[in-house]
C-alpha cells in the first residue's frame, strides 16, 4: 500500500484511486530499492543504467497513457504522480521516461496512424524498442517552430532526409528516432520514424554535461537518409501537430520538477535533523527552518498547479498556455528550492554523496528543455494579451 509522502504536504496523493495507489507504491518501491542506490555512480560517470528499461517496462511505466489495452484507466493526474516519483529519485530517470513515453511514444500516438500506433507502441511500451525525439538543431532551439533547417524531400515512395539535430536524448542508443523535418515541397514540418541503423544516420554523444549527466544526449547528422512513406507520421502535417505532443509533455516536465524539488527537500530535511552545530541539530535553528518551510511552500504551490493542469487534460480543456505556465512556474520554483536545500547542507551540499548536489545540478536542464522559461512565458503572454512577442 502507498505510504503517504510527508513532502506532499496537503495530501494530493489521496485523490488517486486504490488501484492507482497500488501501482504508484510498486513504482516507488522499485525506484527506491533498485534505482536510487545506483544514480550517483551513473551521474558521476555520465552513463545510463540500461537495466532499468526492463524494470520500468515491467511496472508498465512506458505504457501509461498510450495503450488501449492498459490494465486500468490511468488518468493524467496519475501519470503526473508517476513523473513526480521518478523526479524525486532522479531527474535523469524522469527525463528518460519523458523521452520514451512522452516524446517518442507521444509523437507516434498523437501524430501517427492507427497502423503506426499498433506497430510501434506495444514494443516501445515493453521497452523492446527505445525511441528518441529529434526536434532541436544546432541553429534552432527556441525558434524550432519556424527555424528548422533539416529537410525532407519526397522521392517516389521514399523520403530523403538531410540535416543536423542537437541535444537529442537517448539518441546514442535509441532504436528509432522521430525526426522532425521541413517538407521541401510545402515547407511544412513533418515527422518521420527513423530506424537508427538506416544508412546516413549518425549520432555522437554530447560530452561534459554538468546537468542530467545520466541522460545520453547526442548530436545527429542525417545525410541522404532514405525513409519509406510508411514511416512518415501520417497525421503530422505542420508544426501545430508537433506542438500537440509538446503540450502534453510540458505538463509532465512540470511534475518531474516538483519531484526533483522534493528529492532535494527530503535529503535536506534528513540531513538537517542529524547535523549538529552549536550543540543542537541545525534543523532546530530558526533560519534553517525558514529554508525548509520556503521549500515546502514552493513544492506545495507547484504541486497544486500541476494537479489542476492534469485534471484539465483529463477533462479535455487543457490548452498550450496552461501547461506552459505550469512548466515555467514549477521549474522556476524548483530552481529556488534546490538552491535553498543545497544551502541547508553547507559544504556537503556540493558533494554528490549527500544527494542534494545532483538535484541541484539537474534542475538547470529541466529549467531550459521543452521550452525555456522565456518561451513558456511568451506562450502565456500571447494567450493573455493576444500579442505574440516571440519575434
Ligand atoms: P536558445 O533557443 O538559443 O535560447 C537561449 C536563450 O535565449 C534562452 O534563455 C531563451 O529563452 C532565450 N530566447 C530565445 N529566444 C527568445 C525570445 N524571443 N525572447 C526572449 N528570450 C529568448 N531537444 C529535442 O529535440 N529532443 C530532446 O530529446 C532534447 N533533450 C534535451 C535534453 C537536455 C539535457 C537539454 C539541455 C536540451 C534538450 N533538448 C532536446 C533541447 C531543448 O529543448 C533546447 O535546449 C531548448 O528548447 C532551448 O533551445 P536552445 O538550447 O537552442 O537555446
């Protein structure tokens, strides 16, 4: 059964069904017993723990949201709590699930045909096929709605892809990468399922990252990569369709950010109750309590927001600006929170072994990927004012 999480201060988890609580408890147990003990080591070496793919697949974590044969009705609120749980243990592992389940499976589910869903999703849910999502390019990040340079040119029953991608998570070991490219005939963004053993596809790991070191990000080059029409995502006709995927995944990043904050807060609470200075635990000093209370305040406010955004998705009323506000707000509050938690540990706050340092460093990537704070702010600003201030 699910032990209430003390850091879920207002008890939002109590809104889950008994079945969801049982599933979440199993995920929590797996993450605490099998994943938490290995993440600092992998973070230091910048390696990915491949064995967790089977472990997470066995718990159905990749399947949530996308498969008609799902074992129970998993709501967006439940999926959010899963993302929180992943982020609480490790933001890289949360990102891994976000790439597989959210971006790669999401792209196929939202913009693929029935046949494409049936062909790819079950094997991806089982962890047999690892996917990646290639949108960002060396010269196009925030402006990828208009700035993509990768091209797709139709040639009979095939498409020829040329271009470069940057930052693509999983791409050093993915079996397929969804590549977004501009159709040279109509200049619209289309999506392609690219098997990574296709001639002309090359991925190179980005080294020396100081955030989310467990996530394997890559630069990709596509040189005359030939893809059959059957691997073009049949319902991706413009960037608006790509954005439908991002709207869903942004809300999950906001949930993972709450989880990353909770991971840092729990480590700080534990440490400050044990560490003695001036003859008593530092948790009994007023200014340390202030850091902890400000942290739980940020966590609780952000959690209330992401719960509501996911409820809106479940009700079919969530719009781009709703998930954009949650992503911008929760990641900004996370950045404050992990800094306060690091501060509460003094010098040990910068040492990997004390757990806070990893959450602190990982916050930076969550803050910037899937739309920076500025881009998500401008999405909300456009909705509020009617003026698009991007350019
Ligand atoms: P830029 O777009 O160059 O932005 C730099 C700064 O300028 C930012 O602060 C930005 O907010 C600001 N800025 C830009 N335009 C404006 C404006 N109009 N007004 C105000 N400020 C502006 N991409 C994928 O496709 N797939 C992945 O799997 C993936 N994984 C990632 C994993 C990690 C760890 C990271 C760091 C990135 C990943 N990305 C991925 C890319 C990510 O989405 C981009 O980094 C992000 O969109 C920002 O783009 P950029 O880094 O090119 O920054």
